[in-house]
C-alpha cells in the first residue's frame, strides 16, 4: 500500500542542475578566508542518483516511525529504557546500512552529561501585599523550576517588577532594564517581541520573532540582571502554543547541562504564569495588565514596580546526575573526509507520565520519530551512491531537544567534527502529514546561501520556495540546528508549505492549526496509517538533493549580511 518512491520524482539532468556561478558567488564569497576561490560540484551520474533515490520509500519511513513511536519505546525519554531501545535500534539499522560509527572514540555515540532535576509538584506561588494575599496552583496557574543543581531553592518576600519584554537590545535601541535594579527581585516579562504585538515593521523585526523574543533569552537576561525569578506571561498567539504545551513541558523531570558552578549563576526560579494569573497579580497591585502591556510596546518603556507586592516560592528537588546520548553515524568522504555535511534530527521525546489516567506515553510519532526515520532513509540512499560523497556525511540523532536543545548545544560546545570544517547542517524535525504541496517553506528564509540550494532542489518537482508565513513563532530558534547556528554553522530548516495540491491553502492551515492544538507535545502524537505523506516524500527528495550538492561540492555556504551569525562564521573561516 505504501510504496511511494522518491525515485519517481524526476529531477534535472546532472550537468544542467542550475549551478550558476552567479548564485554561488552570492552564497560563497571568495573574499572570506578559508573558502575555495573556485566552486566545483562533481555529482554522480543521473543513473546513480536515480538508483539511490529509489531506495527511499514511504513504506520504510512508516516502518521506522512505527517502531520508534511504539509504546515499547516509552516515549523515548532521555536516560530511560526508551533511550536504550532507541540507541540500540539506530545502531542496528546504521550498521546494517554499512554506515560507520561517528561518535567519540570509535563509538556510535557522544555522551552528554546532564543533571535530571525533578521538582516536587506540591508547590504554590504566594503573592502578598496589595489586595492579597493570593496563592496560585502549580500546573494549572503557573509552572516553575530551577536550573540550579540544589535540593532546595526559593525566595520569600521578593519584590515584584514588570519589565515589559525583558529585552536589552542595543541594535534596536531598546533596554527594558534601564534605570531599574532587579537584584533579588521577581520579574514578570512578556513573551515574544514588541514588533509582534504592534505589527510595526520598524520595531525589532516587526512580525518576525528575534532571539530577544524567545523564552530562553528572557531567563538568560534575567540572570544577567541579578533577578531571583523570571516569570513569563503565557499568551497563546505570541507564544505560538497553548498552555497545555507549557504545562506538559515544564512539569516532571527537567534536564540541564551543568556548568562548573552548578548553574548558580542562573536565576533561582524560571517559570511561566497564565494570562489569568498575570491579570490577577496586576489587579492585586491596583494595576491594569493590558494597559501596562500596551505601554511596554512603546520605545522608551520603563519598568514598573508592582507596589508592595512580594512573591514567595519554594522548590524542592530530587537530583540525579546522569547522561544521555547523541547518536552519530557517517559515510566517510572520498576526497575531503575532514569536511563535513550534517543531517540532524532529535530522537528524544517526553517519555512517560505515570500520573496521567489512561494513555501515559508521549509517543512523539510526528515529533520526531518521523524525522529520525527519514534520516535513516536518506543515509541508505547515500550508501548507494557511486562514487561516494567527497565530503564526510554525518547522520546525527540529537538528544534532549525537548529539554531545551541540550544535546545539540553540548555538541556545539564540544564538537566531534570541527565546526570550521562543517559546511552546513540540514535539520529534519517532524514530517508533514497532510499531503503534497505546491510550495516549500524555509524557516529562517534569507539568512544564508543555503536558500539557493533549496530553490535548486525544489525546482525539479515544481515547488515554489517561500519564507516562513509565521515568523512570529520564532521557529528558527526552537529546533536543534540553532545551537550550531549560534556557533556560526549555516543551517537549513524547511518543510512543505500550506499550498496543498489536493485541498488548497485554507484547508491545510486549518489542519496544521488543529494538529498543533490537539497533538503537539501531547500523548496523542501517535503514528497513524491515515497520514498522507505526499508532502513528506517531496521534502525527503529536497533534503536529499541539498545534502547531495553539499557533499559533492567544495563550497562553504555563508550567512547573509545582516544576520547575527555572519561575523562568527567569517571569523571562524579566517575572514
């Protein structure tokens, strides 16, 4: 039934693949040190590529996905039996394909040391002062945890301050912490950027989220400012997901990488509060949340004290030091084995929650068993190419993505392969399941020369490449390629767009929104034989073609002018 083959998707002849030097000169400028003066691309014959593509089937993607997303794998929680089964499966499949171990010391893995911190859910957020006191319930009204590796942490009588978006962005002339000392205080911040709220293209990047809008940044900046706690107000539109996603992601065991100071330089409590909780707290102080939110969107905003309100919270932890594993396999390069092209996708999900009634397994079928299944299929296709790739091609299953991109962050800080020799990374995070499309969306469109690779790869199947229609969601900062990008490595992250061939755009958007609301990070993200993987098979063709061109080329794609990563990459490459 499921015998769709990538090989049936035709592409342009090898010698007329559209590799214009004009495009390459835009992507790989010769004035940056360490880059080749002349770009060459030595692809295998059309017949060899056809044969490789024919090995990629929908049936096998489904089979791998079903196994990885089965209840037996227990939701693939890091440092669990599910992890053991996942690594074993990836090892067996990779060895059967003839891939080589690409991890540390000749193994298939890179150990990622982490600390697992499980907070006692019997905690309450207490607010005193104003018209209070008031207490708020963990889970339904707020969530909180600590990155500090301590058994008990908390604060009592901490003054409260509203700091707007909590951003210090000199390039945008913006400083929400100007003229305020929040040392030891509890700060309340808004999610996303002021540009999203106002739709003003002159504020930050307008509707497109910057890193200043990400929740991770809010906590980082709060720590730099000396705050005791940072509480982010959840609203579905600017966060891009509902409260259930926050609650599921923040309750239960949390994983962190560990610094030498046991993360004591981070805020004592990181958390979220619901919109209703925020409105109640502001009302206790005699303030109007919506009014202050509007003020925070105006340049020159100054932080607002919540009067005599104070916050108290105590977090009791169970701490377990452990490790998880990045999985790494490779095909060694034939002529430049020291240069690397990476396919990546996270194997982990949320494991199990035994406190739930009924289904307790977060299977993570779409997110991201499907992506890992795809990487296995692409790896198989590369093994069939003759001649083999000129560069080493690495197939990387990352861990701890759901815990804040920790596995990829650890690799980015401790790379197995030098980052200055890494040409690019292609991130695969969740296959589309609603059918074939006329378009392909690039998350982070306009950031790098990799966009041109995607244009060329989509051309043979008549798909139009488009920018992300929802840049406000900050998706570029929410998946595993981002830690590599922060270190300067160009990364591609894209997937089928919404222009559905059979049903149209409106239907496609409705399906996507419904799936996100009902299944994203829920126990209901399970495999279904009813998925329409037409768009997924188009995507696999594109991802394969992008990696193919990179693997048989001497080009090093670069970041475009104006991106925050260009200077890092240029310095890395000796420019």
